[in-house]
């Protein structure tokens, strides 16, 4: 996967805007390609490292996050019966493992950490939830509770908002926007479908 390949599943945005139209055979072939290139060992999509005989899959939450939009609806149902989600349990396990880390040192690492937390939680809540067994759902809820604790480490009560980086003494728009999005995905905000689904 080169830069931007994982964005191809968002072709519907171009169609809705009237910029481009894609044929049904093209869409089917794209679904087939992503179906065939999902890693059976991890459930992820993304870069493969090594030679063709002994490659290993990079567990790329960002690419997987975007590609899932082609495979599943916004509520996690398969879009195409011919190319359903596979390896959902392995994917959920890998995402939980990737998310299971404290806020790192350094702003670049913290930025990446924030994206992993946000995209990982969204994958679990929005896309994978219908495919998880109850034991896996219990584990996801447990992880989300610990995420709340970490999220509130970035809260700045004087400002009434969240900082993006742990070293920032003041809240900012980016940090507050990300934190609010995470709180919604975790089902904390009342009146949201995420709350109904998760809790």
C-alpha cells in the first residue's frame, strides 16, 4: 500500500460531490482486491514487510480504518455479501493490543498515539461491535474505561477543555475536538447511538 491507497475506499465522496463516477465492475474489483489482501493472521490491512515468501503484516490501524468503510456500513453490517468482513476477532485483538499503551513522551509520538486511540476506538464501536462475541465486548468495555482515565489526563479545568499534548498546560481546539470525539465514540455522551450500543 503506497500513500493514499487506503483512501481509495472513499470514492463515494467523489461520486456524491459529482466529481467522478466509478463503474460497478471497478467497485467490485476494488472490493475483491481488498478482500484478498486482508491479512488472515492479524485481520489488518496495510504495508507488508519482507519478501513475498516471508512477509509480515504491519498492523496499520490507519489504513485498516479507511478500508473498513468499503467493507462495512456505518453500523458494522457487511456491504457486499460476496466480500464480507473476515478475521474480525483477530482484528479486534490486534487493535486492543495496539491501543494498550500509556501516553508516550514526545509530541510526535503523542500525536500518533491520539490517532491510534481515536481510530481504534471507532473501529471497535462503529464497525466491529456486531461481529464481536460477548466476552470480546466485555474486554472492549474494560479497555474503554481505562481510556477515559487517560483521556482526562489531558483535561485542563481552568480552560474547560483538553490539551492535545500531555506537556501542554493549556487546552486547545485540536485537543478538545479529539477528546470530544473520543468521548462520543466511547459512549460517554448521552443521547448518542454509541452510548446505546455500548452500554
